[in-house]
C-alpha cells in the first residue's frame, strides 16, 4: 500500500500493493507552500512513511494537542471561541521522512517537525492550501484512511 499526496492537485491517492487506486481524498496542505526546514510552516516533499497512528477509538472531532486528546470535542461554537487555533482532530498519522538531508535528520526532519496527516473541522476548506504544514483531511476520510493503512505505509508528497 502507498499514499501519494499531490500538492498541486490537493489530492491524496491510496494505491494497493499492485498499484491499483483504492481511494482518493481531497486534502489541504500548507498555506505557505512546500519546504522542509523546521519552522517554515511548509509541507515537506519527498518519501515518508507513517511512523505512528494516534487516536484509535476516539470519537470523531476529538481535539488533540501534542498528540494527546484534550477531552474536548470540536464544535462550531468551540471553533468560534478559539479562532486562531490550529485544530488537529479525530486521528493522527505521524509522518517520518526517509531521505537524509531532504526530510530526515537535522533541521529538515519531518518527524521532529510534527508533520501529520490529520482530521480537521468541517469548516476547513479541502482542495486548497490552508494548513500550518500538515496534511489536513475531512474527519470521515481520516477515520477511513486510519483503518485502511498500517504503520510504515509509504507516503510520497509531490509538488505535481
């Protein structure tokens, strides 16, 4: 199984082991574009893998901070109360780079940058850049994907 994330198309394609398309999802990558440097708020390119899956069994719209559920469930009212908050909801797939010097180790390390594929509020636009570096998905989509892919699944993030 492999995930291909196209920044240009703002789409994720899930392939099976034979290269056949299993699913496609609209996503939202970084508002600041692509880049690998820590603190850039950009989505890192290249070869990655899913290092950890976080949130199994949590209700949809569970709010996470530092990869831990806060006890909050996102609602439009909660969103209005904290308008600038970067919402990480429902499930987290924590990415790790596979290319030393590009997206692994040093100041370009995807995992140390806490780059995830994660759920977002229903109000978050998909199909357009808007995240702080992560790959955002609809909550129903991240639940489906979370159950579909195992840890160490390959993830490629491309500009095309």
